[in-house]
């Protein structure tokens, strides 16, 4: 992986170029407790997109993977994490890109559109529906799940799921706890209406984390929802229905 400094924070990323570049780069932003590899390399998204002639850029979000670990919640405000993505585009001298995010990465992508509309050609949001506007993102109990000594102490299924995922990805759990506490921002319906780029919202029908994709898509000026059949939050990311919908969307959007 390569690295760059985003306002003093070390961010790791990959930059994969296709054999026949169509000149439409795409930036991939992974979800909470994940990495660029877990969300995008292992499920073959990078191969799928480069095979379609797209330059693929994917970062490890701050506090995740090979990027710098920070332990103050204020360092994880979603707008700050969106700035990391914008700064990466600047670093690579990419003026405009399609953006695809999963779960927390989709939230970051939405904030990126709001703050730097001119940099985003289109937005694909996976694993995030109505919860972009409801509540405060992932519950703070997930942070608490990162801090207990053993997963065996947990009884709540969602806490156990995220703690188990963090252990599987060998994540820095104190950094993840700070991330949860600092990135609990939602958008108002008025802000959703300002996301006027073509937007695809894809959520598994068994996903109990994301919220319903259809109300969110209806609020978006150029939104469309796709259900990923029989997939929960973790299993939807690599699903063929998701991949096919994303490729069709990228070919059809202006």
C-alpha cells in the first residue's frame, strides 16, 4: 500500500489502474471495523471494477487497517473522515470521481458530496438506508463492546457481531471505540435533498443495521434503491446482485 498525509494523519491507500482506462476513476470507502481489503479486495470488487475499465482507489479510513490510529473521538467526525477522502483525490490529482461506500463508508460518501459536490460524479451507498437520517449512526454500545475484556461478556447480538468482526480483522479496538463515539452524525432531510448527484442505495433484505433503503432513495433527488435478497449487513457487501446493480448504475449515470 501507499501512504499520504491527510492534514497530518497518515492514510494508507491502493491505486489500481485497469488495462483499458475509460477515464472514470472510482473511490471506495470501507465500513466500520473493516479495511480496504476486507470490503473491496477480498469480495473481488477491485477486480470487477478494474475489469470494467475503471481506475480504483481505496483507502483504509483513519483508525483502521494500515492507516494511523487515533484515540480522541473528535478526530473521527464524519466530515473530517470525508476530508481524508477529498485529500486523497487531491493527492492523486483526481478532479472528479465516482464514490462507493459501505455502511460507515456510505455515510462518509454522503458527507463528501455535501462538502465537496464538485468532486463527486455519482454516489453508491451500500449497507446504509434510512439510518443516515435516523438516530445517531451505530449505537454507542458498539464502542462499549470494543472495550470489554472478552466477547464472552456480551449478550447483545449486534455488539457481539461488531466485536467479533473487529477481532477477525485484527483491528485496534480502542481506536474503533473512539471512532464510534466521534462519528455519530446523521443528516437532516433538507441535507439529503442537497445530495443531487446520481445515487444508488443498496441494502440487504436481512440487514438489521442499515435501515430501509427505499425512504432514503425517495428523499434523494436522483436516488434509486436496490434490495439485495437474503443478505444481512456483513454478507451483502460482496453479493452479485450488488455488483450487477453497481455496474449498471455506473454505465447508465450521466
